[in-house]
C-alpha cells in the first residue's frame, strides 16, 4: 500500500500536471483515467486464454474517457498504451495480443464515435481548408531531453533561480520528472524482474521519442548540424517552411515521419504532452523501487519513506505565482462590461487580434469575444485578416457592424509617441466610433496603462448618452 501511495504521489505531483491548474483543466480529467487504462490493459494483455471480456471492455472504456476529455489523447495516450499492452508479460502469442488490442480499439471507437462525429462536423464547418499545424508552427514544441531532469520550475523556493538555468518558453519546458521520483524509479528498474518492467520501458521509450517532437532540442533550443547538399535535399521536403541558417539542418526525429504520414497527427501542436504517459512509467517504476526497499528491513523502509517525503516536497507549487496572465489583471473595464446587457459583443486591440487573453478575460465579464484564442484560425477569420489584423483601419468597421460587435476595447500607452501622435488621433478620426468610457488601468504587460471603450455607431448616428 505504501509503495502504491508513493507511486501515486509521484504521478499527481508532476509539474506537467500541476501546471494545468492554470488552464487546460481537461488535461487533468484525462490524466485521471490514464492509470486505470494502463492497469486494465496490463491485466488484459497478461492473462492467458480465454480472453477476459471484462478487462477488454474496461480498457476500452478508460481509453475512451481519456480521449473524450481532450482529443490530443487520441495519440498521446493511445500510442504509449499500445506499447504497454503489446509488450506485457504474457503466455499468449503476438497474434493473440494484437487481437486483444484491436478489441480494445474497437470498444474505444464505439464509445468515442458520437463525439468524433460532432468534432468532425464542427471541423468541416469552421476549418474547411484544413486544421493542421505547419512544421514551423509546432516544431519547437517538443521537450528538450535535459529538461526532464530540471528542478520543478513551479516550486516556490527555487522557481526564480530555475528560470536562469532552464528558461521556460512554454509548456513544452515544464516536463520535470522529479529527482526523488527518478531515484526511486531507477531503484525499481534495477531490482524488478524484466518481465514486469518491460512494458513500462517500452511505454516510456515511445513517450520520450514522440514527446521530443519533430526535431531534436537540447538546452531548450533546436540542435542544428552542417549537412552536404544531398542530405539537405532529402530532408527539405520534411521541413518545408522551417527557417534555417544556410547549410544547416535540424536532427529529424521519428515524430516528423508521424507528422507527415499518420492521419490527423499533424493536428497536434504541443508534442511535449507525451510527458503525461511518461509520468505513468516513472511513477510505476518508483512504486516498484519503494516495494523493493520496504522488503529490505528497517533501513529500506526509512529510505522509502524519505523518498516519499521528498517526492511530495519537490511537487510543492503553493504559493502559486499566478494561474494565468488574466488572473492578476483585474481591470475596471471588466466590471463595467459585466454590467452591460447579456449578449454584448466586443473586440480588443492592439494585442494580437486572435488572442487567448481576450478569451480568458471573458471569465471576468461574461460577454461575447470576437477575437478569442483558438488552436486553428477559422476560415471566416482568415478571410478578414487583412481588415481586422491591424488597428486602426476604417475597413474593419463594416465587418464589425455586420458581426454585431457593440464595443471596441483599445489598450493604450499614453507616453508612447506612436500611440499619442498616430494611433490615438487615427482612432478618434473614425466617424463610426464613439469614445464611450476610459479607464485608468489595463492588462499589465507591454506597457499598457489605460483602457478605452469605443461604441460602434451607424452613419450620422450620435454618440450614446454618457459618452466622454
């Protein structure tokens, strides 16, 4: 029981999960089912004939629950778990193992089919031109191997110091396995029979190789090597669109082949999320290590206990610095927006006009956001990128009016020469806009200090009462 508790702590305390308290909570729902899927699949694969329908249905059900929580798990969970099931210790032959795994996939497919159809329908309507990321979009979002052995970057005692050695450029860099958990896992790996550890080793290797993404990174940066022209000619079709120095190429990983050849795999963006099933491997091996230590008498129990305490200590994240950039930006304009009629629609400038912070700020005022963040830019937004992608531009007003947008929010920098002498006068000169309210605060980044609310009005229509 203690060994299982230690393994569970190693799993839930991993930074790849605690990071999710700041957003993407659906990933935490998926990680909740991941251990159950692994355990059921191990039980199914290791049993002799006849096949156990109970464990087959449970394996498929848990895998379906993972995938439904977030579709990334269609690959992030399924591929490592298939490796686990295929290499589990069993007396049955490979053909029988494959049949069982196909049965699990069949159950999973039946359960996720209604949700997949809805997703396909939405994708077809919103993204008729595709819905995949280019190599340049996602190539840098695999984890760097050395970052697996970085200190917990969320820990309150050393989070600031960690950033200087292991700079964090995004979630792909928050993949620390934990030192105490790694030590316990190494002990488990060295002391547990090969038949027990083999499926986890395979699962871990799949997770690591695919988690590194499309090209090799080290110290958080892309690794480049000089290459002759003939090598470059072979690699170029795989890395089309990737800006590279002349005469140098990246080290291409197996994930690049999956990107080009495995259907829908190019719709993933953050390959580092394969760190999630990797944590199952580390946690299970750590549990094996703790079990071995507990069987070695008093000193073994003391060492196992100390490792358990260190795992919990390493996983600390409280006090959390901030969950999202919106969480520490309580603007006065949000209170004003919240008091407006339900269904009020807004667009915010001058941040990138397709912006996740605009969407997250919706949690503070509850109104509709035109330019919220999304994984893929829908075709209808792409079609008006030239008109709405920069501000101010008079050609944007007819589009915003057609979409039913009520207010344009503009974050300002009064001491900035460009804003004061060019941007602000250009906005005021637009007859279809009326300055409604100004607030003495803004999002605390990029130097913004004030927020202005403009109402969109019709031709020859006066400004609403109460305008500034």
